[in-house]
C-alpha cells in the first residue's frame, strides 16, 4: 500500500476508487436519520469538503499532530450529527470546514446598498 492511500480513510478511498464525481451520489448535503431525526452530514458533503481541502493544499504533508482534552459527549454528538466514525476524520472534517469558510454572510452584508438604485436590471 502506498503512503498516499494508507493515510486516507476507507470512506474516502472507497468513493475515489468507485470513480465518484462531484454531485454524482444524488444525496443531499444534510439529511435526517430516520430513527433519531438527527441531522447527519452526507458522505457527499464530507467528500466535497475533503476534496476542496485537498485541492487547496490543506491536506498535503500530514505531519502535524493535534491533541487536547474534549468532552466525550461533544465528540459522540459530533459523530452522531455528521455520521463520521473516526476521530481523525471528524477532526479533519471540522478543521477543513472552518478553513474553507467563505464568509458569505459578511461579504453579503458589506455589499448592502452598494448597487445604484437607478440601475436597470432588466426585470
């Protein structure tokens, strides 16, 4: 097994090996678990976030290590909410989600009232 494939989770390896493409799964980004009605991150969203992080160079050279004490209830709840099974994948997904945040809300607020009200938009 190569170093590159050994460092990837089985979930991510399986999707890539199957030739899945962005948006090919037809799954929603979030769905409710039938038994608990909890929101769960779909594998498609997990894959999209991790692919974007990989394309951005955020996942290259995995030499860093993170450690800290957190509530077991927090980890358990986060795993239930996302459907992610391993601590490593959960941490990587959470950090990638924060790192890739596009700050849309702030940009949207900043653009308020910047378009000339006399501008003809065609409708």
